[in-house]
């Protein structure tokens, strides 16, 4: 009797161990139900963020770099037009001051009566006094003397006009000199061509730089977000269309975007079209050099059969029936980042595996880690 009892216990222990081992050796996976919903036609493409501009800042003139005004440092953020460095102005300020002094003196003279104009006034007064005597009492003023007075006034008027005209011309000359000196001084200032960051510095205070020599390098703070789309799909992408961007650096995070422009020609090598995107949210996360993917919502199908996209292995899915796996071929319709439309090969309510798909073959047993039918 005891032998029978212990034999029974042994059988139970072996069965329990076997049951445990068999469960432990059966691969596990999660599953999802085939459901109905709205399928979205998505055009995909690759995305790269780059700086809108990157260039060398060249010296606008030749000269020695000054300490005063030097504002160059690698990594420094600068604004368009901001002073970055100055070249030694030489004797330009002295020449500028002399021209300004000359111009001020000329303007002062032009504000008052010139000597020639004072003399003209004197002669004109003499002529004015002689005119009534000449007209009414010719005996008091001979015609010859009156004609002489007229000639003297005309000559003096020409002299006065010439003197004022020459001063005005000289004033214009000095004003042009001042503009030229100002332009020369402006060319001694090295400014940022656009908003951005200094990436390298090639010249320092005390250096002699030549006209056109590189002083620093700058990269624009304005970013260009560019997608590359296959020519078969580009017809479905339009300006102002919405899109969703994901970057490899930010796992699981999506960035809403809009199409800014579709460039009208494709790359000669890849035959892909470039699409410029605009991302307004989370701009502080966007950096030049980031790469990722973009999805454009280009169409919709209502009442479509849907499964998680991760359930697809090529054009096959692993269906669970009675605890075993059946690999079925399917026809795929619209795709998004997370869902796939199935147009043929599955029925609503069927259960497909979504994890560890590479472990299963036709007829394999599977142990589910969830029960999607309960949801």
C-alpha cells in the first residue's frame, strides 16, 4: 500500500515538473486582435535637419585686427549685423574730420552773404539810384555812364553766382568725401551676416589680415528640415499638408509638421524629391545633424481591417489558433507608424502575435502574455 502511495506521489511530482518545464520551454508572445477602423494612407520619407546656411566670414578690407571691438569666440551666438571685429582705421578718421571741418566752414559761409554778393548789392544800389535820373532827367546821367553801371552789375552778378556755385560744389565734394570715409570705416567693421553661431575663429587681435581672408566661420541658427520622398509617392505630398516626424535621437516622441515647399526636381542620383518641412513645436529640441523619418497622411479608408504594424513580418502574420501559431500571407493596404491595413488574408476578431515573431514557425506552440479578447 505504501509503495503504491509513493509511486503515485512520484508520478505527480514528475508530471508537475514536466508541466512546468513544458510551459517554461514554450516561447511567449503578446497578441492583438484584428479590428475594424479607419486606415490612413501614409507616405514615408527620410528626414535630415541641417543649418539653413554655413559660410566663412571674410575680411572686407586689409589691415590689422584691433583688440577694441573684438567679439569672436567659438560657439558664440551672434545676431545679423552684430559687430564681431574691427580693423585698424589708419588715418581715415583724421581725413574724415578734416572733410567735416571744411564742410562746416563752407555751410557757414553759404548761410550768410558772400563778399561778391555784398559787392553786387552795392552796385545794384548805385544802378537803382541812377535809373530814375536816367529815365526822367537824362542830363544828370550820361547814357555811357548808365550803361557802364548796368555792365558792372551784370558782371558782379555773374561773379556772385559763380562764387556761391563753387562753394556749393565744394560742399557736395566734401559731403561725398565724408560718405566715402564712412564707407571705408564701415568696411573696417566685420559683422555677422546672419543669426547663428561662430564655429571657428581664424584671426585674432594683432593679426594682419588681407582683403577677403577668412576671419571666422559661422553656421546659421535657422534650421532647414528636409525630407526625401520617393518619386512614386511625391504626387501625394502637397504644400501645407500635415505630417508627423520622428527622430532617432528621441525614441517614441513625435513632432507635428507641415509641408512648407515641395522642390520641383528630383535628385539625379537617388531620384528622390526633396520636401521642406516646418516644425514649430519643441524647436529647442531640434538640432542640426538630427535624422529621422516622416509620415504624410495622404488618404483614408473607413471600416478597414487593422492590426498593429509590428505584427507584420514582410507580408506575413502569425495567427494564434488553439495555442498554436499559423503563419499566414496577407495583402497589406495603407500603413502608418503604428498600424497596418489588411485587405486580404485575415478576418475581424482573429488574434495575431506582436512580439518575438522571429521565434515562431508554423505549428509552434505559444504562451500569450496577455489576453486581448478581455479588452
